[in-house]
DNA sequence: CGTGTTTTTGACTTCAGTCAATTAAAGTGG
DNA sequence: CCACTTTAATTGACTGAAGTCAAAAACACG
């Protein structure tokens, strides 16, 4: 449970600060939320479709994914989450979960009682606003994914996804080499892009052959981000990142 | 502009009441929001990608769509909206619009100043909660669309979409014939499902031949909703409809 | 070092896309 | 209400991107 100088929830504060300003008291109130830390293995379920969650889960470290199963047993990964993300606020707010949330890697989580979270959101408008904005940004990402899966061919579709990951893993350095460790198998990439594992493999190979990415183990190395972004038709507007973050080095007017 | 017994915003009250309870004062406060009514022709833009909206638009009557353009000029329709929907709260809250919102049919709208809307959301928690839940439900729909476009074949994909429309247009009557007027051309259905117009045409024909739907003009008639839902792998959980609505006739325990 | 997963590759199939022409509907103005 | 124009729906013949099946090679790890 929570004790006063517990820093478990720090990633949440960090994340929300990128979305809206928070006073010191707001931040303290977040850190003081009751919670229970829990470590989970890769592939473990955080929430299952049909559950009525009593807690909402903060992803403290590692990666998680939202998954949906369709009739014939196929799976679609509908979003990926990183440290600091509230991974099932929606399920907690909406009652019954309409999709699964699973660990993608080994993760550390903090489970916060639903009521405590909701009370905080409504007693501290700045916190509520940040959480609301977070929901809206996630919606924006979902819309881009619909367009990506619906209207882009395999090559730009994968390129787009790799660009998005670069931003969300905070690995974009325009003009320099950027690289990150992609914690997904090709099968998971297939479930994310709506392709088959075989086709993902072939498409990655083409991206590699064209010099758009390099791979070693599961790391992705991008020598020329702009070129990959051009192929992937990627523009980061929809991520609604704070203006300062990782964008072109300089900006005269703060 | 708003006058006191103006009922223009009534559809918003009706919609929000399905999401969270609202006191009489809450409802009055919503109806009293300053706003400007505007009629728009089909295909007119409400917001364009890149805009920084100063107002947020309520769809009073008719249908609207969210669209994204991808690099090669193709279009993806990422969501459809009906009367009572706040059609660009996200754009207003997030600053710069990351997609277009367009009239799908002739529509009537009410433009509410961004500030007034935000103030109302934070001064009246019940209203804020309803708006937040609305954002979350829209996110849930977007996730289902990712799965639909990513992992279902043309036939179930279209069937699924037709089932969703039946629910959202409140036309579902289990056990009876249900029908609704679909305000979209086959080209727009193609942009919604990520298919080509030709393939949409052929797929509709198959649905028709298999007795799953009938068509006259642009009306869709579904004789056996359960059968269409089975083909489309459709389960309405993700719409998070209020328990009472249009579901199986009876429920013992309210 | 062996066992199970993941990646890679080849040969073949299929679902959906493309191109192009025809028919049907929906408007429009006289 | 009818010719005239425009937009939408339909159909056929052909192409191509991605899927399927199956096997081999490369890793990961206890």
C-alpha cells in the first residue's frame, strides 16, 4: 500500500505534467494515491474483456498492449502502452471492459482503487483535465491507427508504426541516428498492423534493403528519420506531444 | 446567439443523460451555453486538419464524419457522428486539429465557444464526467474499428459496420425486422472500411444474396439481426450503451 | 547442448484492387 | 413533367498485394 514518501507513482506525475500544468499539491495528491504495486510476467493479463475492474492500473515500467480477439480466433493489438500510462482508466470508468490489456514485456504496475482515482479527478480539476486530455490523445492515436491499417500498404504501414514508436519511446533525434529496442516479436507486429507474420518479415526486409532501417536483434536503428517518415507518411501531429519534446533542436519563442 | 428558452442544444442534453445523471440545474446550464446555430451543406468542412478551433461544434441534426487523408491522396473515414454528438471537443481541447470533420449530409450545428464549454465541464462535475465518458466511449469505438479494419475480411467487416450503424441509429429491434436509412454512398463506405468502392459493391451484393440484408435505395433492411451479427462477429459491448436501450425487451432487476 | 520459440525463405493461392465500360439514379432547368 | 447532365451503382476481365502452407535456419535460454 501507499506510504508517504513512496515514489512508485512518479511516472504518472511525469506523464500528466506533459499534458497539463499541476500544482505541487496536485502532484503530492497523485503520489499519495493508495495503490498496490505488482510485478507481472510478459503476456500476463491486466484486464480481460468482460471484467468489471475495481482498480485501475498504472504501468510503472515495461510495455503493455491492448488486444481484441475477433471471431475466427485472430487477434488485433489496438494500442501499445509505455511507462506512465494509465492502462485501464477507460475500463474502470466505463464499467465492463470491452478489450484485454496484457503485459507485452515483464512489467511493474501499481493498482489504484477506482474510487480513489475518480475522486481525485473530480476533486482536483487540473488532475481531471490532464486525465481527460490523456483520454483524448489516446483517441487521436486510435484514429490514426484506423487510417494506417485501413489505407496504407504494408510498407508505409510498418514504416509509420516504427516512426510512431520512435516518438513514443522518446528516441527521435532529427538529423542524427536514432534507435530503440522494440519489445515485440514479428508476430506481435503482425497483430498490430493487421498483416501476417510472414508478410511483416518480408516487409521489414524490404525496409532494411532500402536502407530505411537497420536491425540488430530486436533493436531498430534509423539513420535518416525524415526518409522513413516520408515513406511512412508520418506526421506526428496526432500524438499531441508537448511542443518542447524531442522536436527540432531550437525554438526561439518558448 | 443563445436566448433563454432556446432548445437548440437539447440533443446534447439527451445524449449526455445517457452517459451520466444530470441535475435539472446541470441541464439548464447546458441549454444556456452561448452558441451560434449554423446550417451546413453535405461535404462542408466543420474543422480542417491543422486548424486551431475557437469553438466546438455540436451536431444538432444530420450526420457528420471524421476523415484523414493519407500520403497518396486516399481518404479514411475514421468515425461517423449523429445528432447530439460533440463533434470536435477533442480538437478544441487539444489545440490543433489532427483530422478533418465534415458534414456527411446536410446538417444543423451549434458552435459553442471553446471557453464556455471547458468552463462548464469544470464547474459542473457531472457535466464534465459525462463529457469525459463520451470521450472514452468514442475511444472504445475507435479501437473496435482498428480491429474491424485490421483483422476482418471484407464480408464480416461490412456486416459489422452495418450492425454498428443499426445500434447507433437506434434501429435495432431484436427478433423483428430492423431498417434504417444509411446516408452514405458506396464510395464513403469504402473509405470507412478500407476497401475499394468496387469491392464494397460486390460485398453488399453477397450480403444481399445471402439474405443477410436487403436494400432499397439507400435504406438497409435487416430481417434477422442476430444472423447478420453472427456473420459480422458483432457484439455491442464496446458501444457502452445504457443498459435500458434497445436491448432484449425485458429486464427484471433495474 | 538441447529444446522451444522466432525469424527467414520458397512455392503457391486468394482476396481484394485496378481499369474500363455500362446502367441506373438523382438532380436541374426549361 | 421531360430532356440533359452529373453522380452513383454495377459488372466483367485482368492484375497484384498479401495470405497460406511448409520447411529450414537462427536465436534464446535453462
